[in-house]
C-alpha cells in the first residue's frame, strides 16, 4: 500500500493550498497561523480564491 501511495505522489503534483490575505479579513487568526507555519502556498483576496482554484484544477 505504501508503494502505491508513493507512486501516486510521483505522478500527481501536490495540491496547492490557498488562504485569504490579511487586507480584507475581519478576523485573520487562522490564515495567519497557517501562513506562519508554512501550510499555505499563496494567499489571495477572498474574491480571487475561487478563480484561482478553478485555474489550478484545469492543469490536472
């Protein structure tokens, strides 16, 4: 099972992790922690996140 998982990871790229940026946020606690701990690949304004997800999913 582990060998199958390792092979799958080689074929498919890792998912992109997106968080809302600080500027329009009312409460920025959770995204701030995710960014600080390296759990976010990029951060965008809320109105751009859905479009970014659609664009990145087209590459799969």
